[in-house]
């Protein structure tokens, strides 16, 4: 394996693919790879053909449960596996005007879960206003995906745990491993220590404590070219280690598979793992996971208001196949009548026990 | 034909051994799958045992497979290396304990 290529990548990874003008910043190039020889030559089946075998094509939405809003791609971290290609150099930030359009939808949606993501959503200058307004809509489960380090990155974010508590926000945070080495390798030096401090800050206001209504869940995604292990076993190991080493409590661990797009795709290709990884995803294909794959109950909204079947399709710029494509024209009934756009990256959500922003699905 | 005895891509084809002997192949894979389920030992513990044995029997396919399996289970590299040492210690011990046979024979033949 090209260790020197990987160390070059690590140096470069302080910037997004976009800022580096890397060819994979171009979504068409990513789609060419996902539709490339490995599938075109018949070595592996197209996702469409795979799900057709079990009568699951075309993939159609079920009841809408989750409205996921990406409020911008700016982030304080530049994680190697990031499917958003987020980073400090990304300037795509949701405006207040688009947020107002989103609020209109949040007030009227049938979805029971609102899920704010990014980037680091907290870096959007209107984030707090948006959370305050959205919380008034009384949605059952209000999630903010926080990368943890943001809480410790600057004084102005130190009170986020209190702010989340005030608005009864369900915090979902990334934590690649319970050891320093593996965490920092994926997410950058110092990320582990800051994340631990942030988790302790969240615990201190009541988040993650057993029986507490202040929900704190962690997201685990593998730090390399392998699939996540059993979610329950991983949760057990994380709980034991974080409690013993740092006296940290949290509720659930979501094991999420890395999808072969954006920076993770770049890593797979540079480390010569792409082919093996795609084989591993296809071999682990589970039709039961297709049944509950998250695009069947989610709508994803981008920073500029476009609608997608999921956050991954958003990053590949595959807009929903519907007359309604923008939040300003939002119509849940029309959207629910669409066919979901799929490609080979979808194997990432149907491998093994399946994968979604809420963890396994099968 | 490949010009090497080992091709990493062959690991993916392991299941194809059933094509030439379906009954025995299936029995093996059923047994194999059962062995690695959670039991009195956890699947995690068994993964580490498998990794150690993979090194002792010097099976490159098994080393690839159980390194990846360990990563998937969140097993750390320190744990993996300790498992390899456990295997290596037994293997070197197995050699060295034969030193007693050598000593016995030496003493028997010597005046």
C-alpha cells in the first residue's frame, strides 16, 4: 500500500477536496467511478439489479418520519472520511431566508423527527435562532448532530450543552473510537481529548445519564476500509471503556457504514482499497436492510434548499425525482410519490445489519 | 494461472470450494459459522484466538481476514499484537520444549 500517498493525503487533508481542486470534488467524476468497470463489466451487480432480484426496485418512500436539514458545509474539522467534504474552507451556509422556508415546513410536516446536520451546524451564524424557532414547532424528536470538538473549540460555543438542554435537543455526536490513537488518526490531532471534555460537559448538564430525558447518542463509523462490527457489541465496548477511563455516560451507539463517496472515496482509491471495499459491501448485501433503508422515511434538505433522498445523494447532487425539488415548493404528498434515486454507493446502507443516520436498520 | 501460489483475491472465492463437494463444503461452512458465534467465549475473544492461530499456521488469507475482522469489532492494534505474541510464544515453546528430549537423548548416550 502506498504509505507515502497516504501521508501526502494526511497533509493535504487539512483542506477540503473542493479547496484542493481535487477531481473528486466533481460529483460527475464520483458517479463515473461508482458506475465504473467493476460494475459495468459485470464483476459486481449494479445496485438496481441487486434490489430488483428481491422485487424491491424501484425503491419507493414509505411514511415520512425524518426531516434532515443540512445547514451548511462549514466545519471546524477536516475528517478524512467525511462524505460532506466539510471543513473550515467551505462557505456553503444556509441563509436565514432558507431557514424561514424550512421552519414553515417544520411547522406543518408529518415527520416526527427533525435532524440538523452539517458541517458543524453550530457554525451557521443563525443556528441558535433556528433551533429556538424550530423547537417551538413541538416536533417529537429534535436532533442536532454535533461533532463535540466544536463545544471546546471557542469560548462562544462553551455554553452549547446548556443551550441544547434549554431546547430539549437530542444530541448525536461522532466518536470514532474510545482510544485516542484511532480517533485522532481519523479526525485530526487533539480531537479525542476535546471530544472527551465535551462529553463530560454534556454529562455535567444531564445529557446521556441513564434514565435522563436529555438524549445523548454517539455515532461510530470505522476509521478505515472496513465495515462496522455488531452495533450492540460496539456499544457495550464503548460504554465500558468511556465509563472506566473517563466516567462518561451516553445512551446509544449508532454504527454507521462509510459510503464510498467524497473524501472516503478519495481515501479508498489512494490506499488501493476501493475494489476490496466494494466487494465487501456487495457481499454483505442484506435485502432486509433495503426494506428499512433511511431514504424510505427521510427527506434531506441542503443548505440552499434543494431536496434529496438522503444526505449522501445530496453530496452527489442527485436531487429528488419529483416535481417538487426545492423547500420553497415543499409538498409532502407529492414527494412521497417519488422514486428514490439509487446508485452503487447505496450498497453502503444495505450491508450487514444496514446503516442509517440512526444506526442499523435490520 | 497466477504466477504466485497466493492471490489475495482468492480469499473472496473461498465459498466456491462447495462447488466441487457440496455436502462437505456446506458442512464445513456451517461448522465454521457456528464456531465463531457468541458462546461461552465472546465472538470478540474468538476473533483474537483466530488471529493468533492464523499466524501460527502462517495462513495469509486468515491473517487478512482476521485483521479486518478485528478492526470491525473495534479490537485495538495492541490487543492484536498481544494475540500474535501469545501464538508465537506457544509456537516457540513447542520448539523449545523438545529441548528436553534432546537433553534426555544426550544424557542417555553420554557416559
